[in-house]
């Protein structure tokens, strides 16, 4: 697991910063496509160049599961 993700309040959380809104939105589009492939969808927010993502598994009672770790790892791969 990337050390930039933190586990807090039964969620994996990470904030991403980009050069501008267009880059942030492009990243969100990639995450949306990835989330559909995983059939696992994040809570997220976007303000200008910042995207915040929170992951937990609703079907498991809103806790962090392997499903969240896998999606987080694949999100990180989008940036490498």
C-alpha cells in the first residue's frame, strides 16, 4: 500500500494535487473508469487542482477491505 494513503475512520484516504483543474479532472475521469472496472466507487471531492478520495466497502459494513486496498493500488498506478 502506498504510504500516501492513510487509514482513518474506517476509510482509506488520500489527497492528490495537480497543476490545475484540467489535470485534476482528467485524473478523476481515469479513476471513474477504473472504479467501474473494479465495480467499486469512491467518495471523492474536487476543488480546483485538488482531488480527495475516500474508500471503504459498503457491502462489508463501511469498513476497509482488500477491495479498497486493490483500488487504491490501481489508482496509484495511474500516477506512475
